[in-house]
């Protein structure tokens, strides 16, 4: 049986064209294609609109618009090894809602090294398959698309404008910054503002400003030391902890004087500002409880120890015209110090009587103090 000449010619032309398509370029609406496929005109691909909140992308999808009423999950197909590998497949996903879409890769595959990516409200994403398998980046992000502001946003407060990633944007989900062993530093002359974009009046040198409007409780600090009625106090290095206005370990935090006591009452005239050789070091402003004891055997005279500008530490008034020990030997005082520092203890007496004996008691001289209120 012979084939008609016209049919033979058609088959020959078809095979000729097919062979050219395999090795050359194909042009549509052009006789001189400049690329493997050159289309001089419009091109259409599959468009799909869905509202289900869990969707598996297939080989029939290209552009998928989400119009649902909740957050959604889109699942990418698993990569194929060998025949059927869809390297170069492109998916365009548009989120037309105020919810989030999570795009999941099939484990252990990744999207630019991530197991999933998120498309925020009114944003889009375009992905392309790399053809790779396993834990490789099976999918790459071609573009994050655009929104009404011509920028790509992230749900953690970042935004992308052109090739510039910027801080700022809407935070649409809880965000945690895991610092590990690293520090986060904010330097410069500017301020960090919380609750406002405009620094309020006052505190021109403040670096951290919290403006909670008229609501109570703008600042919360919990470190395990907080209790009802406590105040925030600082040590010498500025480390703050919560503490009571009253020292809790009152009887166990006594601080003694420093220096070596000498007899200040050897002068044959009366007066004050006599050298005792001792000092006290006050760590912080506040009220302090002082206790002091000394034995002085003398006839009528007033003897006293004091801190200039603060008050008496110990004082005994004239009580006998004959030599006798001054009473009371042990005395207590409450003194306020507005400024921390080292203060000199001075001595004084009202006339020139020199004591018969000085510091002969048992126990011998003592002077110590404890803070009890801010």
C-alpha cells in the first residue's frame, strides 16, 4: 500500500519543523526568534482563586489568589528525582486578605534554607523550583511581590523598598529575638521611645522614654527581689534591685568606724573640732542608727563626739564636782546623711578639764552604725 504524495509531503514538513524545534528557536508572531521561545504578543497562564485555608499546590497551578477568612497554609509539592523533575516551575501566590499565609516545603526540603515562609496581609510571593532534592534549597524566592506601598513587608516589623531592607512596618505576630551570647546595642544621640513617636517634655538627656499616657503601670521590672511596697534602689555600680525602705537584716549589718582612736581631751582649754583619729564611711544617703560607748573618768565637764554638719555621736554632760565616770557610757543616735562619703568624727569639751582616765572601760571604745531607712 502506497502513501499519497500529499500526505508524504505533510509528514516530511512536520518532521522537519519538529527537528528544528528541538535544536533551534521557536517564534510566535515572529519569524526571527531571538530566544529559545520568542513570543511576540501576550501570554496567559493558569489563574486560580481559592478561599480554603489549607491548599496543596499542584502541577496545574501557576497563579493562586487567596481570599479566605482565616490564616491559611499552602503546601508545596515534593521534588521529583529523574523523569518528572519540575526544575524551573514557578508559583505566584497573592494574599488578598488581612490574614497570613504560611508556605510549607516538604521536609527536609527548604525555601531559601527555611522550612517555611510567610506571606503577610495583602502581599504576594513568587517561587521557583531549583530541581534539587533533600535538604537543599528546593525552592528559591524570586520576589516578594508588591503591596499598595510598593514595598515588601515582614510580619516582624521589617520592610523592603527596592533593594533596601529597613526597620519599621506593621508587627502582625509575636516576635522573639534570641540573642544567644550576643548583645544588642543602641548607640548615638537619639532616644528609644516606647508608646510614642515624640519625646515628651522634660528629661532632655534621657535615652529611654516610656509614655503610657494616663494608664498606670508603664514600667514593670521583675528580677525575683520585687515585693509589695518595695522601691528600686541602686548599688555603687548602678545595678538596680528592689528593696524595702527599711533594712531587713538590721542587727547583722553593723559597720564599724575606721582609723585609730586617740584621746582628743588632753587640751587644757575647752572647745570643739578636736582630733579623734577616726572616721565613718557612709555608702548611700539615708537614715542611720549609731551606737557608741566610751568610759571617761573626770570631774565636772561636758564631753562629746560629733560629725560636723550632721550631729552628735556621743555626749555626756557635767554630773559631778569630783572625779567620776561620765554616764551614760553607752549611747544611741539617729543621724541623716544626704550624701554618701567618708566623714570625720571630731571631739569636744566645754572647759579645760583633762579626764583622769580615758577609755578605760570594759568593753573598750566602740562606734558602729547601720542604715535603716532611705
